[in-house]
């Protein structure tokens, strides 16, 4: 814990004196997070996990995205940052389960639209097909074995990418798990946290990623698309959303494969990868997948 002590000592000079002991925050499977009290205020201190740069994380992009999101009131303020840490304001909040996320879909859609249209430029890009290739090289270089669903995920990602076609690159969050969405206790506003995978990419990925990670049914999907686009969703838009759900599973499964050879955290990354690849396999094997590809092509 020497690193933590050194960082806190550095922060005391700029933020304020430390009160009490740092309290570990549960829930993360990439980094170490602590609640700390400095200068009479509570903050969240994030220390990057081992080799997280292998996951495609750009810490400058994380800081810039988090700060930009805070400016439009959809994320906690960034107080201080360095390659070794990120300090953000602590928000008294309630965690959201998938059901609660679905209930707030219109608010979340508005938040994502505001960020996508914010005009902030991030110093990294986000592309699932490119990530899959890079992740496979990392696993091989570290002596690991790719899960049996990996090759099919690569093929499916290429099919989705081709069917969806060109897009306007926008700043995106790219990791909309339920644990990355919180509700303020005071006013109940929904906020988005954990911006470490932020990058310039296809804004439609955020919608599909949100939908699949929170188990949206068709009604919730249509509400999401309607709130985001300002009108009833077309069949083509709905097909695109469902293809992005497939792309999200490809990314999550590959992420689990890399973490299995890189992370020191006590977590079953192999099971995580298998869960997402198995869901992808079932979806791609269905007749629906081909229908979505055709609809997305128009």
C-alpha cells in the first residue's frame, strides 16, 4: 500500500489534509477504488490495475471524457489526476440494477446524446474489430489460449461492422454496465461513472452496449431509441441496436480473455468471457441475426 500512501501525501498538498483511513470500494474488476476524505470533503480515488493499458484504456482520454461529462452534469467532477490515479468527487448515491436502469432509459438516453454531441475530442479511438485483433495478439504473446468462441466473435464483429456502414465518429463511454450508472441520493439524478474506456467511436455502440448489459426487452429498446433520436424507432434503427448488442458481447468476451492473462484481481475472467461468447453464439446462430444484418444494410 506504499503507492496509495504516496499518492495521498501528494494530494494532501493540493486538496487538503487526510481524515481517517481510505475505505476500499467494492465492485470494480479492473482497478482499485477507495473513498477518501481530504480537506473535509469525500472523494473517490482510483488506482489503475496492473497492465490496464493492454485493455485499450487511455488514461488521458478517461480524464478528458470524465471532465467533459461533469461539465454537462452527467458525471462526478474530476478533482485531480495523474497517470497513477484519478480523483473524483464522491457522490452520495444509490447503485442501479438493470431494472432501475430500464426505468430511467429516457434520462440516460438524453445524457448519452448530450455527451455524444458535446464536441469533446478524445485522444484515442474505440473500434471493437480492431480491439479483437489486438486482444488476440496479447493473449498469444502471454502464452494464453483464446476461448473457443473467439473466432466466431471476430467473424460476427466483421459482419456487424460491414452491415452498419459508415458513421460520424463521436466521443463515447463504451462501458455502460449497471455498476457504471448511479442515482444521486439527493435529487435522484442519474450519473455515469468509470470513463476509462472512453474514446472516439460509433455512438450506436453506447446504445447497444447499454441495452445488452442491462437486459433491455424490445419495449425498453424502442424507448431508448425514441428518446435518443427524438422519434419512433425505425426497423433499421432497431436492427442496428441489436447488432450492436452482438458487438458488445464480442468485446466483453475478448476483454475477459485478456484479463485472464493480465489481471491480478481475484475474479473468474474465464467464466466472464464464456458467458458473453455463449450469448453471442446463440444470437448469431439464430435467424434473427441475418434479418438484422439485412435490415441494417437497408
